[in-house]
């Protein structure tokens, strides 16, 4: 009988093993493929595509704008605010779901484990390890099988999206689902990672899905939500989602706004600031309402933990000038350890991508499960070797020891006496939120020994480095706080012994250590400073937090870039940083173009020629040339590859004659709306291979003039590359034309030409233009413009 059960168990294990995914080339939503870390591409930048933040002012766009009245403008603005409300509610509810789930899984795990270890520590260890393994396996299986783009924190990809780079798969519905449930498994499974980075990605996914009206693949779309058709509007929504994610993760609405401004966005304006602030406020209300609801014991094991806030309002009241030196030392340590963390994770992630993860999804699952077992062995096993300490005789009001399975300080683990506690188990055998709360706690001097803190620092630092980059949703905020608060409290212990002052709190130094490590790793300053103040509820510590952040960032910058910038470069996301390289100051726009041959279209093209040019190159934008009445060749605008594919697929604008249509005719038919040219977010969109053209279609012609952008951005060939870089980044451009130096000037716009009242009821506003014909002492004289003279021929195209 026993042999039969054993044989059945072996067969079942083999069956489950055979069903594990082991290939990387399964088609997903939009025909995506995964190369191992959730970033979808083959080599280089092949899997990423620039976004069209520039307004394409073609004929269809101008006609649609002309039909819109003031009522539509108010409706358009109102929908943006309504979407900001929905983003805040959706992100807040997602955070509530994740936190309640994680806290309940952790509560069940620790209560069952503590109940069993009263009889047998071996049985308790087996149960503890198996629960963690099951949760981590569920997370990695969801990622590898269902949503590969949900692996990692997602912040580098979202930062790339707001920088103008669309990585396939990062904002899909299945990515959102995988991120939520994958985060529950990975964080609940006790891995050395957090849920705060994934919450930023979750907020961005919710915003993107609302912006495009839902998911068409899963039949969860609605037409009345499909209002925003441009990448510019979707960018604003995703920015609101990023801020909402941080606000939900830390209960820090102001910190969420500043995080979006400082860390992820490349473009900002005051109107967007108000909507982002409103979204973060909505998240704060949703989270606060959920916390009030859970206080009635309706959320299972979820109690005061989960929604991160570590109250230090009763901590250290004041500090002396002599304490600034050890605080500065904490900043230096944070910069060094943060830079080292970035470098180690970069090396390990590079090895994973190029070697380990190329062996298939089965290896990813095995890797995550092995790390889960190692984490469980360390967190359960190391406290067993630590000698218990007697409870302190203080009037702090903190219970010692805590009842088994309860959150708080002074955990009784493997102790022979009732009034003893295990200091290493207090931080190891606990959820990360509770462990940080213990490290930040005030009035608990001498709770931890230096040996225990040093042991935890080395082991958890190593686990965080190894865990980061596995095929599970992983954030680095909370692990960074864990690492920093450990060495911060260690420094605080030495300060207490050195100065022998009663008002020094070790928890205050733990907070400064947490801020220093995050500053040294992520290189954030303003937003991180506000987040730390909001989650600790202690404004008195603001100057000290600013001090350690400035020092840690300066030290870290001396060695490498921030964590997200390093990971973005490793994943092949070509970010345009805020500052151009020094080499660009010595280069011109023409030199950047090199000797490239510009691929262009004539105004009227044969369909066969258009299809052939799209098949033979991968450019996403093409200049369109035409002949003026005087016979001069001129550039009439820019046409996008995606627009050409839509025209070829619809076939509505094919014509038998090679003659151009009259653009000044009032009877020019409008066969396309702006929505026809919209590419789905985070998908490959339409391909030339998806379009079938008959032999008769190939012999027809198409006039491209109604579909070109007649006003693309143009720079002279001798403009410095630094100015081109700033123009490209600040305006969110995708293409810039490089042309020879202009031979004449038809006008010059100054600030006063742009200052006028937008009053539609008072009739047309007459602007006084400043045009140039020659040099005059008394000012410029008005000249007439020749409508037949266009831009000169191109020297190159910056794409």
C-alpha cells in the first residue's frame, strides 16, 4: 500500500514537472516574446519603440479640432479629472487587496508555525518553509506562464514610458493581474523584496487601461471610456498612476506627487500637477477608509500593520551638534552600501539575463524556489543559534515578551524561560513591515545586540542582492529600509554608549540609516525626504533626513548611477537623462546624422512602392517631398509608419490617378478620424506583414498630403547636439528634421507675440507680428509670405 502511494506521488510529481513552462517563444497578447526578465525584445533596442508625444497636425486632426466647440473642451477636461478619480480609487483598492492578502498569509503562517513549534521545532520549520515555498511558486508560475512583463519592480519600464519609450507588454491587463497576484505571493512568501515598486507599476497599468478604454482581448473594454487618443494624454494618466502607486504604498500622498515629478517623469506642467495631487489625495482617502473598516476586525489577521506607517512622533525630541558627525557617517555608509548594492545587482542580473534565464522558464521557477528555501532556512534557522535575553525592567509600556504569533517587539523564540526574548528573531522571524517597526521603535534601548544586528545586516543584504532580478514582482523600497535601519540602529547603539545621554534614541538613527541607504541606492532626494517624513510622522527629523540624503547621494554618485537607471540600461531602455553628455557640446546636428541616407516619400506614391519601402526598412517616420509651382523640391511634412500601415490596410484612399488632390478644396472627403491612427498601448501594433494587398491594389496610387504632419520640428544643421538633445527631451519628440541653414527670415516671434487673450466671443484677435526684411533702426517692417516656398531639403533625420 505504501509503495503504491509512493509510486503515485512520483508519477504526480513527474506530471507536474512536465507541465512547467520551459520555452520562451510562446505567443502572448500582441505576439510578444520574453527574454527572461519581463522586458520584451530580442537584442538591443528591438523590443522598444518611441512614443509620439508630438501632436500630429495632419488634415484629419485639423478638421476634428475645427468641429470641436467650447462645450467639448469642458467635457474633455472633465473626463481627465474623472479619470484621475478612477485611477486613485483603483490603485487604492489594489493596494488594499495586496496588503490585506499579504498580512493574512503572513498571519496564518506565523500563527500556525508558533503553534506547532510549541511541540516540535522541526515540524514548525517544515510547515514554515512549505508555506513560503507554495506562495513563491504561485508567484513565479503566474509570471512565467501568464504575465512575463510583470517581473521586477516595473519602475525602470514606467520611467522609460514617461521618457518616451514604449516597452511591449508593460501596461497590458494581464500584466496588471500578474503584478497584483504575483506581489501577494512573493511578498507573502517572505522573500527579501517589497510591494512598493510593483504598486507604482500597478497604478500605471490601471491608468493606461482607463486611457485606452479597457482591454479588448479580454472583452473588458467600453467605448465611452475611449476618449484619449494620443500618447500625450495617456502619458498624463500614467503619471497620475505612478504617483497613486507611491501614495498607496506608503500612505504618503505628497511624497507620491514628488516621486512622479523627481524620479519618473521627463515632462511636467502645472495642470498635470493638480491632477496628480488630486489622484494622490483620493488614494489617501481610500486607504484611510479601508483602515477604518479593518479596525472592526473584518480583515482577518490584518491589523495596524500592512499599510506602512512607522510612527516616530514619540521618539527623540532634540539632537545636539555633536551628533551630526555620526549622522554624517551614516550618510557615507549609506552611499557606499547603496552603490555596492547597485553594482552587485547589475552583475547578477546581467548573468541571469545572458546565461541562466536563457535556459527556459523551468529554470526561473527552480531558481525562485531555491531562493525561497534558502530565505526560509536563514530566517528560521539563525535565531535558533542566538541566545535569548531577559526582558528589560523598564516602564516603556511595551509588553515583553510578545504572545506567540503577534506583531511587535520582544519575540519569544526558542527561549527556555517565559520572560526572555530572542532579539534576532524579533527582526528575522517577522514580516518586513513589522521588523522595520521594531527597528524604528523608541524607548527600546539595548533591545538588540550588535552581534545580532550585524548578522542580520550581512545576511539580509546578501538575500536582497540575490533575490532582486528573479522572475517575481519585486520592489526595493522596503528591503532598502530594512538594510539601512539595521546599520543605522547599530551606529545609534555606539552613539548611546559614547555620549551617554538619556535623550538619544536608537530608532532615530535607524530612520536616518534607512534614508541614507535609499538615497545611496536610488539617488532620490526631495521625494524620498518627504516620504520618510510622512511615514514616520515626525517633522522634527526633516533636517537630519536632508543631511544624510545629500551625503549618501553624493557618495553614491561618485561610483555609479542610481538603481533604476542602471537597470534600465541593462534592460535596453534608451533613457534620455536630464543632462546631455559633455561630448555633445562639441558635436552638431549634422554630425549626429552621420552619412545616413534619408529615406523619403514623394507626395503621390504608388501603393507597391510604399509597401516595398515599409518592408525594406524599419524607420518609423519619413519626410514627404513635393514640387512647388516654381519647380523647387520642398519638404511638406512628416508621415509616420503607423499611419501608412493604417492607410494601406483600409484602402479607402487608393486612387487610380497619379495626380495630387486639391488640399484647398472644401469638398475634400474625410475618410479617417484621429482615432483610426491610434496604436494600442504596449503592443506591437499593426505590421506590414498583416496587410494583404492584391495585384490591383499595388497598381493604384495614394496621395500622402492629407496625412502628413505639416509642421514637424526642424533644426539647422550646425545647431549643437546639446541644444537638440534638450529640445528632443523636453518636448518629448520622436523625430527632428535637420536642414541646411535658412537663406531668409520671414518673421520673428517674441514673448509679446504670445501674450494675448483667448476670447472667442470678441472676434479674431489681431497679432502684431515681427517680420524681417532687412536691418532697420526703428524696428522691423512687415513682409508678405510666399505660400509656395517650403522647407529646404533635408540633411538628415534624427529618429
